[in-house]
C-alpha cells in the first residue's frame, strides 16, 4: 500500500490560508494584493500521428490542453500562485495508447497525452533582495532540462511538490536547492511518485560562459532502499569572432558521474555522462555538432535521467526515453535559422551503444525537422517531424505533429 503523507503542495496551501491571513499587514493591503493579481491562460491544440514498423496499430491524437492560472501581487515579498491544467480529446480522435492509465492498452502506438484534470501548480513564494523561497507544487527546470525539467512538450507537464531556496550571491553566482517529496509526472495522477529527492545547483557566470556544478540525489520513497546519485559540472558559452562581430563561436562541455543502488535486486552500478558541442552562429543560420554519451556499466546499466525533459534529447521520436543497458552514444548535427517570420530547425542523430556486444552496436539514426511561426500577435502555429531508422533490433518509426498555441 502506498504510504500516506502530507504533500508539500497541501502544506503550502495551508500556509497560504493561515500565514498570510494572520499577517499584521492591514486588511486593505491584503485585499489589494489579491485583487491586483494577474490571471493567465495557455491553450495548446495539437494533432499527433505515430507509425511504427511493428504489430501495433498506427496512432493518432487530436487533443486540447488548457492551462489556467492566477498569481497574486507582491505583499511584502510574499505572493501565491495557482494553476489548473486539463487535456481533452477533440472530435473523437483518440486512437492511441497511454500505458500507465491503461487507455487502449496494447492496441496502438503510444502517445503520452491522457485525458486529465489536475492541479498543475500551487505554491507560496517569498522573494526579497537576493533570496527566493518557494513552497508547494511547482515547475523546476535546471541545466537546459537535461537532468531536471518540466517535460513541457507533453500536454501534461511535469511538476514537483517541493521546497526550493534560491540565493543570488552576487550578479555572477546563484545557488539553488530543492527538496522534492512528490514527482507529478505526465500521466495525470496515474504514475506520480513519492520521493525524497535533493537537488543542488550552483551557477557562475563569466565573460566566456556559464559554469555549473550540481548534485542530484534521487530516491523513490518506497519500502525498498534505493538511490540514484548524480554529480556533475558543465561549461557553456560563446565568443564573437575577432574580425567579424556578427559571427559567434559556441561551445559546451559537461561531465557527470552516477551511482545506482537497489536493495530489492541487490545491485549497485556506476556510469558516466559526457557531452561536448561546438558550433557557429552566423547572421542567418546556426550550425552545431554535438557528441553525447550516456555511459554503461559493463552492459548492465545505462546512465539514467528520470527527471529530465527527455523528448528534448536523443531524437524527437522518443526511442531512448530509457537509456539502454548498453548505454547510448548520440552524434548530433543541427542546423537552425529564421525564414518567413518563423524559426526552422533540422537535426540528424546517429546512435550507437556505449558498451556494444555481438548483437547490439549500431542503434539507428534519426532525422528531425521543425518550423514554428508566430502570427496575429498572440498565436503560434508549428509543424514537426521525426523519422527514426532502427538498427539493433529496433523498429522504424515516423511521427508528425501540427499544433496551434495561444496564451494570455
């Protein structure tokens, strides 16, 4: 049976009702903070089509995600935010499978956008001078989402019931700590996890780029002793060419080490992560070449990033949401630019195993294409395509998306 406990989002709501109402600030100031707050909305209408070379039926989903929120005005540094999120199938176009919710189980290819209505965010925040405190259900996104993100691509984004402290030491250095006691994942409430996660992130800006050091100590709160501990450093930046000020050279480097322990299986593994990227930004086009390794422990365990916005990495067809036990090497070439008032991007991925064996070495390749165009001031329309060519026993997959977004 799942252990019962008080979620941080519930605690935050209780603090809002008791702490703020008990404030010595005059009642009219309290009323002013609430009445002068800001409402927000975000609507995402999307069609997704998935075809895979296997026995499952092709999948299609036409869904509308609605997100409505409210943030109060500042009251002596204090504010409160609420946000509701809902996703509905449109015009009966729901021929897809969502495993954790058992929706059409085993019939179609997966599209991870179940119908749901839930509390997306609910937190109390205190922000004054160099200090920011946040308690409750909240979005946490770090390191470009590679290790911790909100999975905003899916209709149900990932949030966390957490306590977060951010301290800006000066204009260049910032330290953030978060304690998470529940991971609110992308399947409504069907696959949320109690946890005891500690996230520490230090960022220091220089004239050549940003240096980051981090430790992410993750543990699922269950009757089984387990741990997934990651320590790493990164440096990302760019520098303009000496003779051509409109040309910028880009560079990134990151290294992390990870250990995994599980008392149920009696296993203990270690793996490393490496990312290196160079690029050039010209007035009309940007080109990048990247090399990413999610390492393996002798073919028995692959470097894991369970809190990441995984869709953003290793190809949009989502073939590697879980790192293979043989690890993953991804060589990425990306071109991007602007045309006709919109942004385009094209990427090529070449995948292989970090620890290959007789049957698994080449893991296939993928092409990604995207065009996003804002129009009529408040709207954005886009098209996106992913084609994965499988190797090593993996099947081919084609996915295409069309979407229309507006927000206020």
